[in-house]
């Protein structure tokens, strides 16, 4: 075995980056590998629970260096400002440059505030736990909150705020049908809970402007509001595109069957940062798809270091879990392509199921320090089987 140290850099310590780094450390513990994890903050952010913070709930504090204790991973706190993929070097603000032989690119996504005038200046987002805490403090003195965006984040935020602050009028604005990704019965239950919580809905309405005290709709109406929470639209870091790595129209790194960048194969992209295609279509960024891509990338690099062949990444969706405050939830089980299946859960079973989903990632990452944990619910079955035959 060569005595040369194999240098691996993981950019981003969200769910996917942190899991990939810890799993890779476990898989390569008997080899001459040095893993460096780069992240702007030493605190781990539970993105799945940001709506709870916004409603005023206190969550457990998770320190990244503490999680990494015993893994041998070097943690570098700072922003990655540039990548030279040909020289295999990444530049970290306040630290300097780090050379690598392999990189896992796991810089996640954030809410896009550039889509509509006034959003960047007057709306709040769930991108940063510190801002979410500030939002929560202000909600207590409010009479009206408007949540813009009818996706799962918007629904979870609106229900959480309405349940925690019953005296606040919560309005949910959506350009499309709420729960459109769910089946008819699950969607009906969703609307029943929204009615119970007194949430006002503006459906089929596009927001054209956000001001300090109102949300302006495309039909000219204004919704008076004390606080606006923006959950619509997603953007990713521009670092990959600016560094000459091939990206798609959204800025995601274009990857091949083993999640390697098609332009720079020493880089693997995972989670929200990767444009991953399966036979049934393109994966959209969720924790459900991000965690399997993280474990796959770690296992693939470890296998290649041992001279083993790597099979293509396979993934299929399994469920759409949605919390509706602390007392309700709805779980829509899906086909591999994320279209709704026949089965769904509501009531106590759904609430318990959703809490299990939200609370699993951090313990799974910690357990991975001792043994590999299976975080993938479905590889897609027949929908992705051809990848095995032709991979």
C-alpha cells in the first residue's frame, strides 16, 4: 500500500456533507486518508426543523467539532470562496488554500429572495437559525403574519406559527394548489387541519411585491401584514459555476451515474448541489434523496481507493412527510418518481412518523462513527433496475 496520504475535502456540513464525511472516515479508517470538512459555521443546522424555530420552539444545539470527535476528520471553519478544479485546490476565506485528491461538493440550497421586488429587503426566510430566532421573537408582538409559498416548507411554517400563536392571523399565499403533490384524500386532510388552525389561504395567487407592511398580489390586492415569511424558490451556491465546473441552468453540478462531475471527475456532488438523473426523471433536492447520495459518495470513494468497481447510484422516492404543527401531520406514500401512491397516514400515526423522520439524521450521523447506517428507504425498484444491468 502506498504511503502517500490521499486528501479528501468535503465542502459543506449540512445533513449530506456531514454524513458523507463521517461515513467516509469510518470506511477509510485503516487507510492513509486525510479528510477535511469545510463549513462556515461550527453549529449544525437542522434544516428540517427551521419552521419550529420560527414558531418560537427551542431545539437542541449540535456542535460540528463535537460530532466529529474521534473520527480523525479535520474541521475548517470558513467560507469556500474559489475552487481550482484543475490544480485540485479550494480556497477558504480566513484559512488559505487546501489541496485535495477527491472532493465531495455538498453546498446546499437556500431560499431565493431575488425573484420578487422587496423580498430581499422586507421578507424573512428560514435560511439561518439566528434569523429564525429573531423572527420568532417578533411574532409574539404581531397580529398578522403572511407566509409566501405553498410548498412543504410554507405549509409546515404556516401551521407551526398558527398553532403556537393562535391570536395571530396567518395567511398562506400560493400560486398553485396546496399539497398538489399529494393524493386527493391526503390533500383533503391537509385542508381540514388548515381550517382548524384558522389559516387564511390565497390560492392561485402570485406575489408581485413585498413591502414593509404588505404583500401585493398579481390581481392588485394588498394583504396587510406585520411579518412576511418567504419560502418560495430555491437557489444554490454559484461557487461551482464560477470555478469552471459544469453546471446546469440552475447552477447544480452535472454528474454522471456515479455522481462524479462530468467535467471534473475528482469531484462528486451530492444533495441539493447535484443534478442527478434517474431513469424515471431528475431528483429534486430533499433530505430524503440527499442522505442516500451522501452515503453513496462516501462508499464509492472508499471502494475506489481499494481498487473496487462502483455501481451507479440508484434512488427512488418513498414518502412525503409533512408536519402540520405539533399535533398533526400527513404522510403521503409515493412511487419512485415521487408521484402519490394509494396509501397515506394521518393523526397520531402520521405525527409519530414525521417526528421520527425529522429526528433521525443527527443520531444516524453519530452512530455512523461506529458503524455504517442505512439511510435509504428505496432504490427505486423496477424504475431504476436498468442502472444495475447497464451500469
